[in-house]
C-alpha cells in the first residue's frame, strides 16, 4: 500500500505539468483530489515521500487555480 500512495502522488505530479499550461488549467480540478489522496494515503501508511510530494503538488495546483481564477 505504501507504493500505491507514492504512485498516486507521482501520477498527480505528471498530470500537473500539462495543467500548468495556459488553457489547460481545468486539469487542476483532477490533479487536486489525486494529490490529496496521495498525501492522505502517505500519512496513513507512513510513506513520507508520498506525503511530501502530494502536498507539494496540492499547493502548486491550488495556487495555479487561484491565479487562473479557477478555470484557466
């Protein structure tokens, strides 16, 4: 299960890269729950790397949504 939490956080990170491009900001709405799930599972299963990575992706994605007005 520890590998699952890390895998979810990595998938969220990989989806974050295209979501940073203009007009693809809506993809952050998919990245946010994935990052939260990865970070949450990282806490539950004691996977520190998954927690930190999920938290980083969560913060960057939320900031991108905030700056883009929630859509762009």
